[in-house]
C-alpha cells in the first residue's frame, strides 16, 4: 500500500523568512490538460525482467539492517511504496540539479521538460527513510517510478549520508553523465524558461519545482539554488501572462 512520505516523516511546517515568489496562482497558469502520448518513439522501455534484475542488484549491495532511502525531491511529496520514520540527512559530494530532459511526464516531444537528479559536487540536504516491509516489493515500486527508459539516466546508488545519529548508507538516485539525456549544468535562466513553459500529463515543471521547495521547507530545509530558481520561474510566468 502506498503511503505518502510526507505523512510518515517528522516534517512540520516552519515559518519562511519570506514568501515564495512562485505562488499556487502562478503555477496554475502553467497547468493544462495534456494527453499522454505514450512511449516516446525510439526509446527502449524497461521490462519486468529489467526491474527485477536491478532490484536484486540493489538489495545484494545493501548494508546490513534496515534498507534506507535518501529523498531529496519529488519522493518527499509524490512517493511510491511505503516507508517508515524520517530524519534529516546530508549527502556530501552530490547536489540537486535540473540536469536531464524528459519528453514525457512533465514535458512532451515538442516541448521537452527538465527533471532533477543528484549530480556530482557540493552537498545535498534531504531526508532519510526506512523502506518498509515487504522491502523487495516497495523497492521495485520505487524503481518503476524513478526509471522507465534504457539506458537509465537516473540510477540507484548507495550513498554515504550524515544524520544527527552519524553516518549511514542510503539509496539515492543519481544522474548518469554519459546518458544522452543528461544536459549538465545549465544557466539558471534557461532552466527557469523551461520549467515555466514545459508541461506533460503529470503536470508542469513549475509545479514540480513549487512542490519540491514547499516540502523541503516543511522539513526545515532551504535549498538556496532552488529558492533563486523559483524567483526566476515566477518572473517568466508573469511575463508570459502579462496583460
């Protein structure tokens, strides 16, 4: 049974220093009904056998004890599977980045969107949860959510993360820089323009950014880069709908 990660975590609303420039009203302006066009032509989609193989590989490399998940983006607010607990954690050597393109879900073939993954360098604050029993089933549900195309651009990796209780290993999803969908470090203005305009059957890029920031803030986490980005996205949407 699916359980929202946010409901399982100790995240509590905390007052912001200033309100977001990117409001629900601005996000609503980016939303429109988009029919799912189905698998993107030319892409190789993962099979049941692929998911089972990767699930078994991940579990084979898992440390002893509870299997932990590092959530840093949409897994905070649109999860799959069931998790327990929740504590803040920092992954050193990785940072959130809108670094790969999507032609489905939050974009289309005609107007591709951008999605986040962990990219090399810096550090990332997020939340660590325990994947609940049955672990294999909940892990496979997670893999099916995060990975759809071969070769995968967003791949599972065991990360060393720091919590108040010390260091631990947690599963995170990191970008494969060799993947053709990887775009590297883009200019913030270019990212903002894409997020303000791209939309797919899952919703818009602006919504994705808004919900990620909102749920990070509820956990007491403020990502400076995302905060700057939401201001730029708000400006882009405002210009597009001026007058």
